[in-house]
């Protein structure tokens, strides 16, 4: 059995969204050693009960750049809280070719 391919979504189908939703974000960052060491902390709160914490450290020693970042999500299973069981550790190494 063949079914026709829908080229456009049905205009009556929408994602369920509350009338009012809010997300609060705070970013704290500074630098040390003339901008070579850059720690940063990102905090995000969804009023429906989801939290995200994302600390990171960036080290710049030209032509190399190193970054380590951790992302953790906790709370209710709403908005970005749908990823609450998927903490992530990121390591990035960059070499600039100039």
C-alpha cells in the first residue's frame, strides 16, 4: 500500500504551548591572565521546574585553544527538561591556521 507524501504540514496541528511560559537565564564569566583563561557558568531555570547548569573553562594559548564544558539538566520533564537524563561532558581542542 502506498501513501501520499505530505509536502506541507497540516495547518491545524500545533505543538502544545502554555499561554505564558518563562525561562530565566544567568551567565557569569570573567577572564584571567590577559584573557588566556576564561571560566564561565550558565544557569537556566524554566518556571515549570527544569534546571540547567553549564560550567566551562576555556584556555587560549595561541595557536591552541582548549575548552572543557559540562552540561547537566535536572527537574521536571518539560521544555529542555526532556533531556534531563543526558548529562554531557565536552572537550574541544582547536588549532588555528593563520
